[in-house]
C-alpha cells in the first residue's frame, strides 16, 4: 500500500502522548512489561525514562518526538509490514520512523525475544 501525503501529515501531527497508552495496553495485555516497552523505545530513540515522560507531558507531536530522537544505527534493519505498509518502502523519513516504533511494539507484544527486537 502506498502512503498518501495526507497520511504522512496525520502521522506528523499526531501526538506521541495519544498513542503511548495504546502501546502500553497492547504489550501489557500480551504479558509484557512497561519496562520492556521503555527499553524498546529507548533503543530506537535514545530517550531514557525521564525524557520519555517529559515528552509525554509536553504532548509533543511525532514530528517533534523524532526530531529530538537519536535513532539507533540498526533501526534500518527493521523490516516487514505494519499497518498495511512495507516499512522499507516508505519514502517519508518521519512516517518510516513512526512505523519502526509501531513494528517494535508489535514484535514485543507478539512475544519475540528482546535480543531479536533490538536487532543485536
């Protein structure tokens, strides 16, 4: 599926704080922990627990969130389909980064081993 400019705009304007509770619910419902979710987010973005909570409190958009992130050098190893989009074919960097995060959360919820999720 090809993402539209409207899709890219929606991702950029969406607040991280509006999506974060869904990540928490998804992983906890599948028996994973909040600490594991934060480990995955920190691996991808470089944000520690304190900084992550600040960004949530600030209600920053995904655009602001990823502008401040230092993406892990192995993030490009995240491949596959998430939400109907093949990650490696997404040409807008911000949308691709948001889908990286979605994919990691999905892998965590599906019970994948942390070593594999973190692309070590």
